[in-house]
């Protein structure tokens, strides 16, 4: 029998799928199930059965002669196609051009598009340089799904490279597009729920290099439960990661962006921000070990809701992190949590600037304002209830003010700062300049700010501050307020409450 006859109904014979090599358990199971379901065992010779099941030809012969084809049912069995290994743009069907510097946009996009149509589709990108104009996992031209219920969004593919610095996707000079787009349905097709969103997309283990005049590194819109990890990104024309939420009509159409995760991503020298939210509606998710280094603008521009950043950092931008009020006031801005965030060398104004939001928390921040910015700014600008920062809590942290910048502050609180609380921060003036104290490094124009500093606490007439010890008398508050704190009475300390009419009540001593 010729080689063509032996393999005409099978995969091409290769070192990976030769019939005389031992198959996997999954392959044996699928092969046996397919033979039984189709009722074709009698048409298959002993040698074919032996190759499929790992048997000798003699033992397979008896099995073949004793099998009777299953009687036809009312409907033929539904054929199931299973891909046992990831799709590769190097597969012959995609016509990948191995010439150095060749444009392989079509080949890589064809592999991605094929994976989008197969449940569990996966694309494996090879190591080396891959030149493209733009790539996309884009469902905007797909049939729309119901408003609610199954299937809960488009099941997206997994796209992985050979390693963070091994697979190098390089944008071709002259391209103005975003390097990689992940997008579900948008505008009126987005719907109010999880349907019509890109879901479960994974992009990992690769490097993205942009071009001057190009777009964003990752453009993300109308997606949930997607993962982006182990990505090195550099020199994008615009921002490294741009997160869009352009349609928000409560209960009608919403381009959700929730429960997406970003892990171990380094963004170097983007033309815009390291990470940028569109600012139209709030966006959720989590980021771990995401770095923005030397961005053309700032490190992180966020419009958050339930957004958590862990061990992230920004170095050398206009501002390390800026949290803004979204334009759609019906979309709640709340729950930004920064854990161990580091900001260094911001060029303009502030290392971290919180402009709006409810119940944000910053835990153990590290400020190194080596270019003269203030460490933290909260609620600045003209007083406006839409831009209130309400109940921000800052716990611990290192505020490393630099002595050579005489006007530099650790904290600057404006009139939109409402009920901001600081718990045991470390405020340190580099160079040990004795003329400037911790209190002089704080500018408090907020409402009811509380400073709990090691050893003492400052007070403002806008409210009261909880304190450990305060050598002078607790001041008399304004109407409808009560000040309380510790003051020295002779050689002893006592905690007192002071009322607007001047009454002083000893609480503890």
C-alpha cells in the first residue's frame, strides 16, 4: 500500500503523529470513540486498528473480524472536531513568510481568527521577531447574543508566545493602528449584561514594540474575565495599555470592563500613559507587578471602580498615578486600592494625585520625589461635590521629601478632600534639615482631615484630629463640632473633649 493510501484520511504523517508511535490516552479515547460512532470498524484493516490502539496486528485482526457495524439511527452522530495542540501561524495553511522583516500580519491574524471560532482555541506564537501592522481578537462583526442568559459572552482564545522577551511582535513602521486589540460588541450592540463581551481571552509571554505615530500597545474594550500576563511592552506610539468604556447607559447598554487581570507587565517609554483609562465610565480589575517606566505622559491614569493595584510602580512620568472622576457621573467611582505602590521622579506636580472617588485606600505607598513633585495630592481644585474625595484612608508608607526642594510637601489636601485619614505614615526629610518639621511638610486645606503621626498629630480648625500626644491645649472647635485629643496638664497627660462653647471634659488621663 502506498504512503498516500495509508494517510489519505488522517493527519499528515510526521514525527509527532506517525501511526507506529505510541499515542496519548486522549488520542486513543477519541480514536476509539470515533470508530465506534461512525460504524466503520469493519472497513478498517488490522494494521490501522493496531496503529490507533497500540496493539499488534495479530491481536487486532480478531477484534476487527468480530465487530458488526452499528445499525443506523434516526439521525447520524454529530461529528466533533478536536484540536489536540495549539494553532501556529507557522502551520502551512497560513503561508507564514520566514523572510527576515517580512509583514506577517495576515498569517498571524488568520491563526487568531481560526482560534476564535473553535471552543478552547489556542494560538502558539513562535520565538523570534514577528512583524505586523496590527492584530485583533475582535467580535464587533460577530452575530450579537441575547441580552441575558447563555452563552454569557464570546469565548475568547488563548494567545501565548515563547516567553516575555522571546516572542517579539514588532509593529511595522508607518502603522497608525493599535498593536493588539481585544474587543466585544460596542455601542448599542453591547447590551446591559455579560453577553456580547469578549470573555476569557488570554494574551501572555511575549513582547510588543511600537512605532512612532503608531497606536496603543493593547486596546481593550467591552471585555470581562480576560488575562494579560508576562508582557514586555516598549516604545508604543500612544499609551501602553488603553482601556475604553465608551458606552454607559445604566440598565441599557454598557461596555463592561470588569474582572480583567494584568500581571507582570513592563511598559517602557510609551508615547502616552503607561496605563490609561478613557475616563468616560469607571473600570474595574486588578494589576500586579505592572510597571510604567519613562512614559511620555504619566504612569497610570485611572477611572476606578473596585480597582486594585499590587506592587506596581511608575518612574519618570509627569505623574506616577492620577485617579480621575469619570465623565458619566452615574458610573460610580469608588474602591481604588493601592498596595505597595511606588512612584519616583515625577516631573509635574505630584507623584500620586487623587482627584475624586469614594472609599479609596492606599497602603504602604513609597514616594521618592526626586524631580521635585509633591508626594501626594488629594481633592485639589475648586470645591465641587462631583469631585469630592470621600473617606480616603492612607495607611503607613514612606514619604521621602527631598530637602533641596524647599517647597516640596509630603501631603497636599485641597477643598475636595473630605474625611481623609492618615495612619502612621513615615514622613522623612532627606538631608536632616532641622528647620522643617513633619507638620511643615503637610498642607491641609481639606475637611475633617485626621493625621495619626508617630509621636504627635497636627490639628486644623475644619475638624478634629485623633492624636497620640499634643503639648498645647486642644483648640476650641467651630459650631457643631467637637475636638478631642491628649494635652499635657502639668506633669501628666489627659484626653479631653472641647466643645464650641469652651467646655472641656476630661475623657481619660
